[in-house]
C-alpha cells in the first residue's frame, strides 16, 4: 500500500504541474478577464483527476475581505480555488514567485508577494492589501502560520495578518481545511483518494472585536481541527 501511495503522489504532482503549466498559465494570459473562472474550473479538474472530493461546512461571509486558513500543502490552495467562485488575492512568499510555472501562475493571477526576510515586507503587504480591497475589490487570502505545518498542530500565527486587518478595519473569516494532507502529503511524498473538508467559521469584524481577536481565532481553528481529528478517529 505504501508503494501505491508513493505512485499516487507522483501522479498527483504530474497532474498539478501539467494542468498548471499547459492549462492555467496559457489560458489566464490569453483570457485575462476570465482568469478567476479558469482557475476555479481547472482546480476542480485537478481534484477530480487525483481522486479527491470536497465537502463544506458553513458558508463564506460575502462581506469578509480577509480569509485566514491553516496550511498543510498545495492541496489547500487547490481546494479553496475549486470550491470558491470569487477571485481571491492570495498572499505568498516572494520565493514562490520565482519558481518555474507556479511563479508565472502567481504573477498572472495578480497575487501578492511578501518578503518575510525584509522588515519592509510588512509595509508592502499593507499597501497591497489596501489596494486589493479599495481598488481591485478582491478579498485577501493568507495562511497566518506563514508556512506549511507538518501535523495537525497549528504553528504560531505571524503578526502580518493581524496588522493589516486592524489598520484597514477588515472583516476576517477563518477557514479550516482538513484532509488535504491525506490527499497529497508533500512531507513524506504519499497520496490517497479521499475527501477534503472546508469549514467556514464565524467571521470577525476587527473594528468592533476584542483586543485578543487574533488569538481567539487561532484557538477556535485549533479546536475545530482537533474536533475533526476525533471524529475521523472514531470512524476508523
């Protein structure tokens, strides 16, 4: 079974690279006004080809303009792009914009790059987020952990999302994603057919929220992850 899981991983990597390189990138450059629809549709194709399904709990708040998600791998982004019909502006580390193919996708999709090693990076993130909301009218999506977690324990949240949310008076909606690491695990290079669950938690209006709203979001997200893990364990 482990050998088959390894084979599935490389199949998944091949599918993602091929659909992105030969489908998404050319199409969003040929039809820039339809880039959102193109990305949503082809991400659904990716999940179908690797044997993944999506279930959702709760609903996206149409007034939210900052979405915070836990992060375990590339399937998180693919899942959210597949399940949503709005064109979010994802925040990604600067290095990813230099990666062949995926860098072109990020640039073509007009996503936000952040330099985590530069103190000026937070200022740029603020300016880009402000532009997204006020000029481009696109919500911002970010992984507050700043990197992929290796297990179900959330890593400490970075201060950037809290800073921009408070400065811009944003409405924040946390989203928990579970099952993505089972579908494709980039740490041990295994993959399986399975279901990715997307859980929309209640949104928080930062302008009227208590001072510890950011910590409360992290706590609620971790409690939701733990609950899902317990339910999965009972089903095994």
